[in-house]
């Protein structure tokens, strides 16, 4: 289905949500949940879209509860969304993220310390309490418990284990169970019912004032780049790492219970796991995406950005020794997301959505 009017934002819908949205349009009370992808600096391509959705579009709705499910940087975005003033939290996130500075060859400790400083700025004095008290936007943080060699913090066994996990993943995603086990830190009111029966081996851990910060850090702890999180209060003992290792872009059974699940994303493809990124045939399962609406930048919008692409983690190497240049181009890219926000609000509050909808690419 081709859209009749092109804009900077694409609206890609799973089969059930496509039918529903063509008939009814999209309103805040239809949204029963949000999912988000890992991807480090790629979140900057969603900055003002996030602010528009959580700070303005959803604001009139206060009674409905929704689950915010993500891994890695998505959980940090959702930690902003679940605070009392989301737009202020996103502004703090942008400021702290842009201010990152590293030595020529940063250690895992240096990178982890920088992440802790960013998160502390995002959460501020009251952020943890506000997130836990928020009954409307209920945070769900995906992490993994590491097994075998990938539980080591020593470079040789860890990198050997990661290489083995990548090779094993070629045979199928289930093979990753030999290396990682899902651990979900969920809002005190409970875990999303969408995930209740999905993975019987998944650990379910309520978020508390004592563990929320570490859970967020764990969800973004990239192995061999950052330190793992251990000794997390109120959680089983173990080595907790980036949830994106299994759930990079949320190929989960996302049942919207008659509504729609919004997925603000930096690309049109939904990649199941971190090890699937170089495997173009790995896409999210059709059944999992039935109720999902993906909001993704158009190719034309992406081409208009500095260097013709969104920011990514390799920029720390591309701009080595030129933090000013990296920050300048990142700022230009994130400022450009105002066009995505405007396009979203104009489309969903008018009558243009049906003509903009496209089928979401999935696998059978």
C-alpha cells in the first residue's frame, strides 16, 4: 500500500492495527502500550517525536495504564516518559548525552561512569519516585542474565563467549539461551500481561527505589564496552547486561488487547536481537507485530541529516579528537526531529492517517 502523501515520518502497521487504524484513526485512548529499541545514540533521531507523544499528545489522558517495554537506550527514553514532566526529563537527557567526553582509549570503567552520570542527570532528585508512582506509564526494563563465558568481565573469555553466541545464533535465536536468560524488571504494579507466558525461563523482578537505577544501567551495559551490573538489590544474584542482546528491537508477542501498541523507531526494519543486525533475513515475526504501529523516519528525511544518516555509536570513533564536531552534527540531527514530531501530530489529529499507512515488513 503506497501512501498518498509523503512526509518525513512513515506509519508502518501490523495487520490488525492496519485495519483498525484505517477504520478508526489513532487517538491516545487507543494506545495500550509502547515498545522501544536498543541502539545507543540512534535515540537522538526520536528525541522531539518522543517529547511530542509523551509531553503533549498523551497529556489529556490520565486514567489509562500503559506498559513501556524496552531494552537499553529505550528504557532510558521511557524513564523520561514516565516522569511527572516528560519534556523536561527528555531535555535533561539530551543535555547530558550531548556532553559525553572520553579519553583517547576509554576503559569500560570510564564509559560506565559516564553512563551513570548521564542517568543521574536524567533522573534528577525525584525521577525514581515519580517513575515508581506512575500508574499510567508503567516502566518495564529488559535485561539479560549472563551465563558461562559471557558472565566474565575478563576480555578474552567474554569476547570468546560473544563470538560463540554470534555463531550459535546463526542456527536460531533459541540457541542464545545457552548464553543469556531474560530478566525483566517491571513496575511495582506488575509485569505486562503480554509477557507473562512468553518465556517461562524469564526472571521477573519488581522495580524498587533501591534497584531502578541499576536496572536501567544493566539494560544498557554493552558487553566488552561497559561494566556489567551485579549485586542489584531485590534481584537474584548474577551478571546483568544489555537487554538488547536478546531483545534488540522487541520481537515479542505484543498483544494490544483491542488497542494499538506504538513503536517509535529509527528504521523501518524490526531486528529481533543484537546478533541479528548483520542478518537481513531476520525480521520480527508477523504474529508478534499484529497490533503494532511503527513510526519511522523516511529515507528522504534520513538523507537530509548530517552525513546522510542518524547518529550511532561509531561516531565516537569517526569523530575521535573532534568532540565539538560530533556534538554539532548530533545537535543538528536531533533538532531535525522536530519535523517528525510535527508530522505525527498533524497526521493523527487530522484525517490523513489512513492514506499514510503502510504494511510493516515482517516474516511469516
